[in-house]
C-alpha cells in the first residue's frame, strides 16, 4: 500500500530515479488532474495589515488521508474448482502360479573318480553266523589309503585296494554294534546294526601297535599245545566251529603292511550254546624278534561280560633283550579264564 503511494508522488513531480541515474527532464503534456475534489483557498483579511507585514492565515485542521490502491487477483477458471477423487492407496494382490511355489532344490555337485564313480565313502555292515559282522568300505577316489576301523574300543588298521575298496569280518563285541572308519585326512564314516547272537558268546580281545609281536592262546577243556582244543593264530579255526563242535575260534584283524600298523586278535567261545562244563585257559604270548627285542610293547585287552559290557585294560609289555631273539614269553593272568557251566 505505502509503496504504491510513493511511486505515484514521484511520478507527479516528473522525476524517475533508478540505480543512481541522473534525473530525466520533464516532458510536456497535459497537466495532471487531482484525484479528489478541489478546495478553494482560504480568504485572508488584509485591511489591518501594516506596510511590509505578512498576513496570518488561519488554517482549519484537515484529517489526514491515506492513499490506497486496490488490488484484485484474477479468478481461476471454473474447471479448477471441480473436486477430483484421488486414488486410495492399497496392497495389490499378485497371483503367483502354483509351479513357482515348489522350487526344486539346487542339484548337489558330487565329486567323481576317473571312472565316473562317486567319491563319497560308503560303509556297509551285515550280521552273519557266529555273531560276526561282514564289513565293506569303498572310497573310489582314495585307492591305497590307510584307514582305522573302530568298534567298542577295538581299533585296527586296513588299507584300501587299487579301487579304493576293502572288506573284512569283524566279531561283534556288543548287541548294538557301531562301526566307524577314519581316514588319514580326518574323514569319518559310521554305520550301526543289531547283532542279537552276540549274547551267546564270550569274547576276549587283544590289540597293540607295531609289528607282529603278540598273540592270544586258548586251551579249551584241558587241551595241550598243538592239540585240537588249542586255538591261536597258528590254528585259528572258523566261526562254523562254534555251531558244529561247540568250540571257539580266533579272528585276526589289521594290516601290517601300512604305516603305523595297529593289529588285534579276538577269541570267541559259544558259552551260551555249550552242553558241557569246563574251563578255557587264556594266555598272551610275546615273540622276541629283532624288531621287538629290548622294546616295550603297548597293548590293550578286551573282555565281554554277561551284562553286555566290555571291560578294557591297558598293558605295557617289556620284551627281553636281543640275546633272546627267537624265544617266546608266556604271559599268564593278564586275561581272565573262561569258566563254562553246563547248560
């Protein structure tokens, strides 16, 4: 309001100033007309004035007037006043085909040998007569590999053939038998099975590390060395003997032609099937060889119980010096004799 009034006054005086420029000369034109009604100048009485004196004018008070400029905005078009409905935000439902709901898993990449056979190790076991377990192990990508087999604390070494396979028979030491195979690289494969027939047998085991140095000898029912009732690695008998003759048999476990061999022997006697009373005398023999003379052989014994447990005991066997090479040391009382009661 005030700014517009000031511009009007400046225009009336004929001057225009911008950015400090010199005033522009007044241009001749029609005299400006006053915006409001004209007022007559007041009359002055000069009859009493002396020569040279100025007359006094009595002015009436006039109320101040404020200049005003009316502004008006253009009216918007009528279409702009029409209300428009805005879309309501919501969640759109997307229909997914049923085929995409069941996405098949990504295919498993399996390492294969040179003959397109899986490198994954496979361990299988099945129960056979005499409470024995037939074990087979295959690792096609690891031929000629040293492995360690474990069962109920019993451990021994084996070696896979040129196809990465090995098979052997293992006496079950417990009814619920668990078998594991460990590789040099730390891999481990396990399997388990039930062997109910183990409850008919007493079993005695011996294991040691190193070369062929120890052996179990069983003398059944008063038999002498070399007699039919003498069971050892020299005459181990077969598991079928426990069924036909009601006698015992011995199983040799482990490969000696590997690095750091672990060997085991297990003597089995069918106590639950015998029809006579008697005693089976058990002993351990140590052969003095150029490789064992003067050495300490560390060993461990295993004996099953009627409750289905396995008792274990560690041994440290001192072998005589090398002057006794070829001799045999008989170690008694390290294994508990089997006392058989007639069924």
